[in-house]
């Protein structure tokens, strides 16, 4: 989780609070995603009924289920967090392989399309002027060279005609 602010003071009589926002707070924050805080060593989701920015560094927030000053005082001074969605640059999808050169034994071709289906994802591969549908499964992928744009497939005998 990523710390994005701190609840600093009460605002009004119905549980609204002011929050100082850290630089990591996203400009595109939406009230559909929860914020989190820690209460008694437990991570607690805080769903926003309203969220109004007050400049870049602060906001007035009304959390669902915090509708009195007394309840708001329980979280006063707490940091707020968002889920830290890390981007993993090493991850790829099969769609990323469209356009790659395919090596199947001594044959070379090109991945021309990918058909995403939960039960049977398929690569469309052009080999020797013909299009072939090949299951896009890890068991058939021997190696991928992202720098050269080459994928080596090892297919069961008879899957594609010679």
C-alpha cells in the first residue's frame, strides 16, 4: 500500500474531515476506489461518499459509515493509503507477440493475430503463405527474444501440416 495523505482535522458536524494529500496522491482518484487506514494494527477500507479537492495538497472527505464527529475523531491523525498497483515491466500479454517472427523447427513465419478465448487462446501464424491457428499455450513456447522479436515454438507432431 502507498501512503497518500493524512487525516488532519474535522470539517463540519457530520463526520467530514480534512486530509493533507502527499505528492503521490493520484490526480485521477475516483471515489469508487477505497482509501485505507490502519486502526488497531488492522487495515480498514474507507469508502468515500464525497471527495472535494482544496487545491493540490488537501481535500475535504466524507467517508461512508463515519457520520458523526465522534467516529471521525477515531481516525484523526491517521495516514491514508491506496492500493499500490505496481507495474511489472517484465509482464507481457500474448497480444504483445503479434508481428513477432515465429520459428517452428526450420520453418519461419509471423504471428499475424491472437484470438483470446478462455478455453482455447490461439495464435494465427502465417507460414509458407498459409495461415494456421496454433494454441497459445506456455507448453508450446520454447523461447521468446523480445529484443529481436522472435518466438520459438515446439509443437506436437501433426498439429500443422508440413
